């Protein structure tokens, strides 16, 4: 099983992004997804910069995948989409059907978690279009995944979002700008002030959601570190970590240690809890509400 690092979900300054990927180049991660998948107004790093970063990571032995934007809102977004799909060097993660149509029948591609592949006929249809790897939708549980893996098209790789705040929804409205009483077209790039998103709490002060521009995330951190051995046994090919502004290289190392068997999952998980931005959750994996934290010992293993 391989380890992947998903695209940065947040808006970080250019120097922080470059320093981040310098560290990633030295990390044991196998696959790196690059690009702006959330908001086209985020211009600290442009497509030409992403391609330069991709070349450096490729030379460091990483498999590089360029991620497309999830919500296409303008003609300029379409132009960037076509440039990504026609880059000619790196594989592309399609995060909307427009990207799929740009790639189908031309080059192999990755289906991102936002394409909502929930059943075998959809998976088979996508495989016929050139799908090489698919990322399980965040809400899908392990039992449903096991059913798909039992009849998965030959050679098709499966990837699971295993760590990070879950991207739940996208909107044409920018919630971060609205929170600051600013219009979306004059947001003053307030997302730069929140390197891990803007936490929302209920009236009872319980963490609820995270605002990240036009994206809404879970407040709690989805964590399947303890499930890595079971995922491998099921036939999962890749586990994905979503970047956070602090401690990502150490998080990668903990996942790698558990995958190689050099670190006990319980010990790694104890350390991981101290590196999280908020409390952990894993409910979706067990078919429960996503914000729940379920003990692996409390749930039977699917047959």
C-alpha cells in the first residue's frame, strides 16, 4: 500500500507553500497531489509554479498528480482546466465531470473524492473512460467499499482519504468573506489569515464546521491511522493524508511507520492526537455519523 499527500486545501503564502514542498520532497510519501482545488482567486501560487514544484518532486522520486478545481465558476477557470488536462507530463486528478470529459479516452486519470462514485456500474463506466485510480467518497463506509472492491475492474487502484479535515461541500458564495462582511469579489484574501480554516462552534461551544473560502469542512479531523492494516487486507492501494499547516511531515512519518509495521498503531495514534487541529473522528468509515469517533475494537470486521 502506498501513501499519498492530497492537494493543499487552504490558502498559504507562496514562501510557505514552497518550503512545505521542500520538506515533502524529503518525506517518505509516494504520491503528491498538487494544485488549487478550492478557489480560483488564490493566486499566491499559479499553474506555472505548480508545474515547477511538480518537476522537483518528480526528480525526488515522487509520483505527481495535478488536481483540478472542484467548482468551475468562470471561463478563466475552464481555460486553466484545459491547460492542466493538456499538460502532457503529469497525471491529472479530475474533481468534476468537466475534467473527466477533457481527459476521457486520451490519458489515464484519477477520479477525485468529489465525483461521487458510489456503485459498481459507475466505477466500471469510469474505468472505460480511462480511469486508473479512484478516491473513495468521504461518506462511503468500509462495508460499501468492500463490496465494490470485490468486483473492482482489473488493474484499477483504490485510494482512501485517511487523514485530515474532510471537505464536505462547495458553494458559489465565499463564507470566509461573508464572515468578514466583505463581498466575494473583494474578499481581500482573508483566507490567508486562517491557514487551517476558520473554525465554527455551536452555541454550546462544540466544534461544528470549518469555513475555508467557498469550501465547508468538518471541524473534527478524520483519522484512519488505526485502520491501515485492515485497509491493506481489503485491497486498498493508497491512503491519502490531507495537508495541514503544522506537523504534516511528522504525520506522514507516523503513517509510514504503521504501514511498514515499524511502529505500533496505538502508539502512533497517541502521538497523532497531539498533532491534530481538533478532535478526531472516523464515523463515516463505520457507517455512522461522520463526527463520531468509533473504537475499532467495537466494530466487527466485514467479511
